């Protein structure tokens, strides 16, 4: 890639703390630049303004003014989950690439609204799942694709963190007050907060990536949380694929954050196939493999990322520059299957029963 910065990128809506991380990836990219940021609450942009040395002319509280003044090639969106579809519908008429931070949407209906809104532009709708950029999971996917453990029959997932207000951009630790929890969208039902909506999409979307795009037949889920909270802090979802069961567990309130110290249970995936197993834990430098030839198992070093593909921004720009669509969890087709499972899990919790996959 040339040294000249050519991709003009805007960040809109700072409700999700990952906006700071994504803007840093843009700032560090040799062929991209932050041309503007926008949020209705100016104070939420202060840290980014200082970190990336943005001028007053690059900071907006009205998205239309931002879009008209900066004329970006791509917009990064980090609104509350319940507002994903609204924001994609607002930005789609500008005929640019849209990069949405996980999860996909508040519902399958909203996910379909997003797909439909962006369809006429011919530009990419990208759903970013940060766990896709964990080397252990990328390595596990490669080995599964190469047939090392045969056909995937089970995916076991446990993931989360101490809670969404215990860290900010760049994983800087914080200690939230009870008042902060009360005021945060993460803990509001109407904003689609809660650990299930925050983390289940990771597990079922990457799980679908691992199993080659299979959909479950039915889903059973249960949630719990601290007294007085509107949303859950712990969920367990069981998905039936024919005669096989997969389990996806989400947790706000892990003993430690996995990027600092792996809690117990460890955060990540255990994948079983007809010919072996792989355990792939978040941020670890090896995965563990069992095969019929080596049932005692062995450690396998993780792959490095291909050049220019170490995060969602790098990868997406590289694919677009090559005239290619994004693949895997970032593509709406695969992410939509994950959303179907999330919707079914929510319905199972609400109705207190096993449900058929919602579509």
C-alpha cells in the first residue's frame, strides 16, 4: 500500500467503547485517515479528539453535517444495539461502505432492514466481531477447514468480561459506580442491553463459521442477573443440530477480564469434530488439539495474521481495494445466521421453552 492516505473514514455514535479502538486502527493505517467524528453528546468525543489530534472542524454533533462536510468513503457505527438498523438506514443513502461494530442488530428484523438498506448502494455492509481478530480462533478455523478434526459436531463457548463499564477504549480499566450502571444503555432493556445480546452473537456467529454455516434445528436458553437489573448478566443457550448439542454461555461478571488474566472457566471455544477436538481460548498463543492419531493431544502455535489483516479495518480495506467482499463472520450472510440464533434464544427465555430456529 502507498504511504499516501486515501481512505476517508468517519466515526459516528460513541455509545460503544470500541469506537476508540477502531479509530486507532484507522489512524495507524498507512492508507486511511479520520476525517470526522460525530456524536449527539459532544463530551463523549473528547477523548478521541485529543487522542487523534482532531480539529474543531472535524468534530460534529449532527450526522448530516458530518457526512456533507467530510464526504467519507466509509463510516464506522458504534450505536446502542437497538439503534443499529436506524443508523444504517440513515447512512445507506450516501452510497458508502458501512462498518458496524458488533453485535449485528437488536433483532433479525433489524438485521434484514440493514441488509436491505445497504443493498442498492452496492457497497459493503460489514459486521465487525473483535474475536475474529484473535489469532487462536483464526488458527482453529484454518485447521477445521483443512479437515484436521473431521466434521464439526459440537461447539462449546464461554465468554464475557467483568462487565461493560469496567473498561474503555484500549481496554483501560475503570471502576463503575452503581449510578453509572443505572444510567448506561448497556443495562437498559429498551436499548437491547445485557450479556446475552452483548456476547451470544460472538459465540454463535463464530460457531457458525467453525461448523461451515450450519443452522440449528432448535434453541433453548435461560438467563439470570442481579436483583434490580433490567437485563441479564449470565446466559446459557443450547442449540440442537440434529443429534448433536452445542452450548453457548455468556457472562458479565467473570472473575477477571480475559485480556488481562484468563478467568475460570476460560473464555473461548472448544470444538469437537468426528475426528478430533480443538480448544481455542481468547488471546492465548497456543491451541490444544486431540486427534485419533494423537488422543493424548498436543499444543499447536497460533498462526500470525496475513499482512494487512490484523484487525477489522485493515482487513476490510484490503478486501475492498482488491474488489472483494468481506468473508466469514464479517459478512452479513453468515452473521445473519448468528442473529437468527440470538433471536431464538431471546424468544426461548421469554417463553420459557425450547423453540424452533426463528426465521
